[in-house]
C-alpha cells in the first residue's frame, strides 16, 4: 500500500449535485460542501443537462475553494485530486474533471479519474462510518434516480454486476409514479409520505419479475399499471392507496431481487444499500428482512453519503492512490463507464 502524502480533494459534478470535499489521508472528513440544483431543474420536471453543466461551471470552483479554506489546506499541500469522470452527464463531467486536472497540474499532484459507481460502492468502507468496514465481498444495491443495480463488490476495482434494470431506474419509477399521482418532482419522498396514509391492499399493483431467475429489475409495467389505476380513481383518497400499493410492490420486488443476488455470490459479508431510494422506509424494511434471514448486516450509509456527494469521490480517490492507481491527466471523461471495465491493483500488476 502506498502512502498518500496529504489530504485529498474530491469533486462531484456528474448529475445535478455540485459538491467538493477534503479528506485526510486516513479518510477523516476535513470539510465538505454540496449544492443541489433541484430548484433549477424542478420547473422542467427533470434534470436538463445543459442547465446542469452551466451551474457546475459557476459553482464548483467556488465550492472547491471553500472546502480547502475550511480544511485549512493549501492546494500545494494536497496529496491528490479526485474528480468524478463518469458515468454521468458529459457536460458536468468535463467541468469537474477539468477543474481537478487543472489543480493537479498546477501543483504537481496525482489525479484520480473516479468512477461514480465505484465511489458509491466503496462508501461503506469510509473510516468512522461503521465500527468496522465491511470486508470484501459484499452485495451493493445501488438504488437511485439514474442507477438500479445489484453489484458484487469483490475488491477495489473488482465489481461484478449481477443484475440491473431492463427499463427505468427505481428512483425514476418513483418519480414517474409520483407525477401520475400529481406530486411534485422529484417525487420519491412525496410518494412515501402519501403512501403512509394509504392501504396497500385496496388497489393491488403488479410486482414485475418477482420470483424470476436472476436479479434484474423492470418498472415500466408497474408505471403503466399506476397510470391505469389513476384513470379509474373515483376519489382523492384512492391516490394514497395507489402510492401505498406502489411502494409495497417496489419493496417486495427489491427484497426478492436482493435475495437472488445474494444467492449469486459466495461469502457475502454484508448487504449494502445506497442511492436516494435507500431513504425509503418501505424499501429499507424489506431489505432488512432479507439481510436478517441471511444472517448479514444491512448497511445503509447516512443519507447524505447515500445520495451524490464529494466525500465518496475523495474516499475512492484515497483508496486508488493507496493502491498506486493514479490516472494520467489526459484521461477522457466517460458518460458511459460500466463498473466491469474498471481495473484494480491485481489487474494492474498482471
Ligand atoms: O441518489 P440520488 O439522490 O441521485 C440521483 O439519482 O441523481 O437519487 C434520487 C432519487 C430520486 O428519483 C428520488 O425520487 C429518489 O431518489 N428518492 C426516493 C426517496 N428519497 C429520494 N424514492 C423513494 N422514497 C424516498 N424517500
Ligand atoms: Zn450517484
């Protein structure tokens, strides 16, 4: 393991969160800052890539400056710069990666082009988060607005995608169902609140792929069923019942897929859930049941580290720098960058 010579600056700009963080070489968080662009995109009902890129361009350099100041670290004293370089919206990736490379070049620092999915995958290993970091391998369920995957995390740079969505990501499904119910975007949290007042059994909804082999997901049929149920509503109260049935359906499917994913791995030490949908109580309870039945801990990082953030990017940078895996500054950001294409220390040595 190589020594990281100073604190690491992490930059995140792959979607609609602008974030910067400084972590000490041992992973202690020295400073973190995050700006969400929700308000800028809300009137469009979704993330507009050009709006996102321009906003990152305005805010990211200021956030980077602010966290360095808060951490009391001069750029020249950094041990490295880590910037999300994919997958994501290319405009934002270019902004973050270019800023990161600029700082690294100006001060002769190593640069790490971080894969955003790897950053989510390594978050539970962040020191101080849990009494003990989960040992490899563990199962990661990445459940966000853009991603919906079951991943076997076998080591740094070693990931096996066991299953993914055939259509919408689960957060996207929540947002679309919420929109059909007349709720504001992003609808996941609103739908959860509405569901609390409903009866999940009054208007049953399908549970796509439940019991099917493997651990893929599909949500488009469920969305269509919600649309159909909404047209047949005779009273406002029925909306809560649809929300409750939707959440129950997603939770049941999630538990089933997680069970299958665990069966596709050997020696999993934990079930880790991350992404914005990890905030959902119904989904968490369902996954807790699966973990308990398998005799494994369910690890859900605090929500601010589950959703997009720069702490996880800096941490992934530290893990990679420790393994001697810095990247050249001509590394090109990649809008598509599957986890399977990453290399770990072993592959590097081979
Ligand atoms: O990880 P995340 O913040 O970022 C992106 O995917 O960009 O995930 C956002 C997604 C949205 O689709 C949002 O509706 C969903 O997570 N979400 C929830 C809840 N909180 C956020 N879905 C269901 N229940 C929640 N409580
Ligand atoms: Zn993310």
